[in-house]
């Protein structure tokens, strides 16, 4: 708790540390594999809050020590924070422990933003397809969509389970991954992986799977099984302390979410799925591509496209 308090209330930030971090990030700006750079750009374009924009030298040069101090005082605030404790203590002991160490942490005044807010300069829209020409043991095709309005936390909790259970029937033998946290601005991500020998089937098979997904939907039995699996996963969380803390902070164990999950209907799932997978909302990332694969993707409607290749 003392280390946590130091990090929150008395962080060890000074001028030399800022300069060393600046040099490290400037060095990092030109490093990384093509896949890492392509994935970061893809997720950043979808508004994923867990991804930092690739650092630009001009932006890093303009950051000063006082800017970091002001930013910390605006962001690290008790009224916007959630604390999760795991261990052999009851609620009264936890409250006493927190009050003892964090009782001095008050809201405080927010420092003003530096300078006057200016509208962002208009930028060209991100391409529908980002293709990474980097050879590897396999090929990946990502589809992503920004979260539609209105938010449906109960549906968002069950949708990845439903998609995973139906993935073999919808996407054949591809290795599929679906990600959609129940809160925040994190986008829906669908990832298909294939070995190099099966790469020619990836684009047509993936697009056909998306079309089946839009038109097929799910059955009452699918929904009942997904609800049972969601409850079973929650029940197993105490066996994994790290996962329990992470999911608690993400809001998975909130009573309001459990109630919302119980009330989800097939109509809710169908409406959300159509909103998420509307063709105009989807953006794609093709990793391990080459010119013939890019041509096949463009013929499937995934354009305009942008290529990241060695030396580019």
C-alpha cells in the first residue's frame, strides 16, 4: 500500500527521468516489427483506449516536465478511481487500510490545460484495409469495428462467447479469436489465423464467414449455453487471483452487469450483431500478406488499402 500511495500521491518524476524517457521513446519510435507497427496503427484507428499512438518526434520534443505534472494531477483523481484488494482481510479491515494510506488523497484543483484548445487539423480517413507485407510462419486477418450506440453491456459480455462457440461452423478450420470487453470504448475484434499453406483460402473464407454471421444469428440454445458459460467463468475467477483482480477492475463482477446479462434476449443479440458487423463500419488488417493476397482482398471489396512493407 505504501508503494501504491507513493506512485499515486508522490510519484518519483523529475527532470532527468523525463529526459531519459524522452530519449527511450524517440528510439522506440523507429523500432518495432512491421506487424507491431501495423497492429498499433489498426487498433489506434479503431479508438482502442489500450493502444498508444506511435510516438512522433515533434510531439515528444514539446513535452516538458511541468506538462507531465499537470497531466498527472488532472488524470489521477480519487473520484475517477477504483481500488481492488485481494487477500485475507474483511471489508472493515480493507476500509481501515485504505483510509490509513490513502486518506490524504483528495480531489484537489485541476490545473488548466496548457494553451488554448484548437480544433484538430482535418486528416485523411484511415484505409479500409491495412496490409503488412512481412513474411512469417502464418497469416492473420483482423476485422474491427468501433462500438456502436447505444451501449449494451449485457450483450457485449455474451457476444464473444457466442461467436467463439459458433466459429467452427461459421469460419471453417480457421483459428479464431474474438475480443469485446463489456465496458469502455474498446472495439470488437475478430482475428483469423491460418498456416502459410492455407493462406489463399483466408480472405474468401473470412468474408464468407462474416456474411454467414450476419445472416444466421443464434438459437435460444446458443444463448442459454453462453449464459451458463459466462456464469461458470465468473465462478472460476477466485481460483486465479490475477484474473480476478483484472476482471474486477474491468467491471465484470458488478451486480448491474450480472443483471443486464440475465435480461439479454435473442433480439438484443441480433440487433447488436448487425450494428457491429455493418460492412461500412468494419476495418481490416492483413498481416503476412503479399501482392496476390492484397489483390484478392481488394477484389473482395476491402479497399481503399494501404501497404506497409520493409523499407517503406
